C-alpha cells in the first residue's frame, strides 16, 4: 500500500505536500466562511467566489500542460508553490488588519486560480518522474490519501480556529505551510528523477494535445464523465457550507464537521485504491452511479447528523471514481503527451465550476438541499448513460481494449 514511500524523492514530496495540503484545506473553509460573513450568508456570492477561483482553469490549465511538457517540472513547481503561498499571505494580512473587503477576496481567488491552473497539471505529470511507471498507480492513490487526510485535519482545525482567532490567521497559517512543499521539492535528488525528454517548442502543441485525446475513445469516455460529475456532483465546497449554515442553522464548526466527515470517506476510498494495481472501467462507471445515488440520499436526510454520516460513503465512492480516472489517464498516454493530456484532464475536472458554482448557488437560494440532490441526479444519469453505451459496444468487462503504445508495452488495463 505504501510502496512509493520507499523512493527518496517521493518521501520528500509527500512530507512537504501533507503539510501544505492541511493549510490549503484550512484556507478553503476560512475563505468560504469569510465570504458568507461579508455578504450576510449569500450562496450566490459564495458561488461567484468559487467560479473566480476555477475560471482560470478554462484559460490556463492546458497551457500549464504545454509548459509541463516543455520545461523542467521541478523548477516550475518551486516558483508556482511559492506564488500560491504569497497569495494566501496577502489575504491573511488584509483580513487581520481589518481592511478586507469582498472585492479583495474575489481578486485573490482569481489569482489563486491562475497559479493553481498552471501548477496542477505540472504537479500531476511530475509524479511519474519521481516514482516511475511501475509505481504510478500507487503514488496517485497515496496522493489522494494525503489530500483526504489533510481534508480531515484541515477543516476540523479551521472550524475551531475561525471561531477562536478569526479567518485571517488561518490564511497566514496556510501561507507558512507552503514552506514545507517548497523545501521538499528543493531538496530532491535530481539525478534520481526519471525525466522525460523535453518537447521542443513548436507551433500547434496545444491543438496536438486536443487531437490526441479526441482520437482516443478510452480517454474521451473518462474525460466526459469527469466533466459532468465534477461540475454538478463534486460541489461540496459550496453545498456543505449552504447545508451547514442555511439548512441546519450551524456555525463554522458545523461546516468543518461536514467537511471532515466526507473526508473520512474519501480517505477510506483512497486507501482502498492504493491496493488496486490496475484501473478498471467497470469499477470506474459503477463508482460514478453509486456516488450519484448516495449524494441524492444525503441531500434528503432530515438532520445534520444523518447528512454527515451519509457523507462518509459518498466520499468513498467519490474517491474511487477520482483515483481510477486519474490513474487511467496518466497510464494511457505516451510520456511526451502526458503534460498536455493532464492539462486537458484538469480542465474538464475543474473547468465546469465557473458554470456549476453560480448555478448551484442559485439553486441554493431557492432551496438549500437542491444543489446536492440535483448534483446526484445528474451524476447518475450521465454515468448510467455511459454504462449503457459501453455495454452495447461490448466494452465493459473486457480485460483490454484500445490502448496507447505506452501501456500496451506494459499490459496496463485501461479498458474503455
């Protein structure tokens, strides 16, 4: 389960990343709560802040993938992680000084989104250079475990910290946490990295990445499902805040509790995924259907306690879906295309939020439970439709179908 941690560079990366991720989740809770405080609990304002943070994904994530294929990923990460930490520091100083306004939050949400849109495909495609193809699936699962362990610790700390010391100091703590990941990347043994040859700069590299994905039915299936489910189903950064405050009348600690409970489920899902050696399309599709059904049920629960308990199985299904999608995409592509394909993957994973965030915020104004229920229904419909199409094509259940040259050489099962 923890085989990737035997690799020196990955241990450094993981040590710094877990510290940074705790800070990121603390900021996420504090930022949502600050917006609600500045707007007297407006779900629309919260949705707009989310859309500003995710909007740059539409513009920059694919270019981030192009840069990942062209340049030294390690050096890029050093600069990008430092920039993310400075954004958190700026918001924290504005808040603790008492001059923070809603437009400050909006501007910094946008800047955070710009840096994150470039950083994410670079970081995702850098994993294989640290651990190699043999350990990639395990490393992806361990990354998910770290992400969701931080998702348990961060919101729990933030819920208490916001009440005790205010949101500003939470932002400053996040800024400090970025020192961990920057040091981890800086101290790596560069001679042990399994770097792919940089792709020479040329015209049309972005379009060639799009054509490559379009020519691969397996990648297209994953990308389309990830787009719809992440846009309408994975809106918990928005829906949990609305449920906690507007439906159940709770405080920041109630929001932190709901966020922690769903993270317990996603951590369990990532732990199970770390034992899985080969991503399978049947499990991928099945987890999408199960996720949608459980999300609908959670939105119908009459109390916050029951809603929170339902978040645990919801998190298991969500992380199973996410981990299989990520591993399938990375293993199915040639090394020289990995950065661009991961840029497209992050575009479809996060790029729908500028639309989904305000739409779900509007639904939350009408009925606080509606965003959760609607998101679950959409997830079930699109995944069940894909299931029917794949069954009719005879693609579900085959051990291997259309494969790229890279995974064909190693027998990786990415049936689609």
